[in-house]
C-alpha cells in the first residue's frame, strides 16, 4: 500500500480511546487524508451520544451511524444461539458483532469510494482478525490500515497522552480505563486490576457493572420468566409476543436485576495468548438456558449429541472471525433443520445469579410420561433383556477371547 495513494479513509469509529486518536493520527501520517467515520449501532446505547460532534471536532469529515440492531439480532445472534455455540463459556458478544459491523463498514467504503478502511483493533487481539476477514469477504482488494501495527504508541497510557496533546476529548480517565465492548447482547471488561488473575472482579463496586447487579445485591425474592419459541426462535416473553431484539432487551433488564449472566474467564485468544475477561450477558444467558431446556424434550438423543459436538466448531468459527465461510453457513443449515420442532414454552426462576428450571412444554415433546413413569405402563420390561444381550455381545465375545488366550 502506497501512502501517497490514500486520499480518503473510512474508519470504524466507536468514539472510544483507540478510534478517537486514530483520526488525527491518520491525518498526520496519511497526507492529511479525508477521514469518514462509521459507527455501527449494535445496541451500545449511551455510547452513541454526542458521537457526531466528537468525530467532527477530532477531524472527521462526516459520521455515519448505521442502525444494525435488527440485522445483528436476526442474522448473527439468533443463528449462533440456535446452534448452542459458545467459546470456552463465553457467549460470543464481541465475536458475532464484528462481522455485522464490518459488512456495514464495507458498504459505506464502497459508497464513498474510499481508498482504504481503517480499524482500531490491537495487534494482540481477536477483533483485528474478525474485522479483516469480513472486509476481505466483501471487498477483497480493499487496503486495510491498522494503526496499532504501525504507530509507536505502546500502551493505553501513551494513547491518553497522545489524546491530551491533540485536544481529543475523552470520557475516561487513567484510573477507570478498562477496555470495554458494549452492545445489546453483552458488555466486556478487560485490563487494569483484571490483568492479575488473583484479583476478584469488583462486582459490588458502584459503576463496575453496567447491565445488572452482583448476585449479592439481587432481590431476596425470585423472578419467573416464560419464553415461547417457534422453530428455535424466541417469539414471546411472559405471554407478550415481540421481536427477538425486544425480548433480549427485556431479558437484559430482568436478568440484570437478578445478577444473571456474569462470567469471569481466562480465555485462549486466536493469536495464541491467554487473556482474562469479565462479561455481562444477562439476557443472553437466559435465552441460551431456556433454549437448551426446550431442546432437551424436542430433540432425539443422536441429534442433540451431534449438535452439541458441532456447537464447539460453530463457536470456534465465530470466535475466530470466520462467519462468512461455507462451513459456518453449512452448520447454520444443519441447525435450522434440527430446529423445525424446537417449538414450545419454557419457564425459568431467576434468583441471585441462578437460573432454575420451572417447567417446559412443547407439542413436539419426545418425553412420554406414560413410558417413563415408575407406575404402571404398557412398557414391557422384559424387552430390556434381549437388548442388553445384543448391546453387550461385543464385550462378551472379547471376554471369551481373553479367557481363551489366558488374559
């Protein structure tokens, strides 16, 4: 990439520390190029306030704010949830937001006839891979600028120094400078005291949690929620039909108030290092739990077990930025087939960080009380003898051979 050819750059802009200082840095290092800022709204709420004024004041020529919330929920979150995909307990909140945002980023870059796309991801993280693989899917020849792989800044403290020297307004300070990612699905926390795995997260400290409370601060009375699903998709909450997006938003409130969905893990990043993260995913945790409960009565044993195996692969694909791949699409097709009868209602009891099963119903339930009962039924228990004889035949033959050969 010849810097002299870069006249206009589209920047993935969040208004956070990294992307805020990237605007003046691009102008300093890329021939005073025009910078078009693009923010993908995936439900980060108050983080979008004042974004246009900040972008323009920092040197951007304009700001696009793309409403991606419905696309994000319907085409990324729900397919991942239906697959039961997680990554080392992590519900993939940052992971599946990145390809959604990157797709919108490319659309604006092509519309603006930009010479390059820029992102603020660090060279240590996963997001650089997620953004760039998605960009290459939609614009394979588009140059990509990643300042963290070019500039001399080595820490977030140095970034703050740069911001202050260039009069870039910041909403953070050095003492509360967690690295965060927020959308309608989750909020992540990294850095500062969390870099020492011996430190307990400050769940009870005012301001640390943003989507809910610590289980210690949750109510002493449980909250019941009922979720209706049709072919694996949530369609109603407590009897009221609504979109999947609105269900997630409502569950965030209910789950957050009851201390649901907190996760503290050391995960294996794609780039090879281990990293600690604290995640808040209140609505998502409830949705995954309810969906799994419904599948327990609507999927047969072999379908469920195979789906659980493939969920690991699905989660790795999402985590590793490989959303736009034939394998991920094929796994989604497999999942959709299995979801044809995942229809019914689930009731959960939320209590101080716990989600307790409180009932499940489905017209497609494979559970038969008449067969499974300890009482009288039409099941002939003598049938089990022939089954065991056949099922155990290989073991019996092996034992006979071992005895014959003196083992």
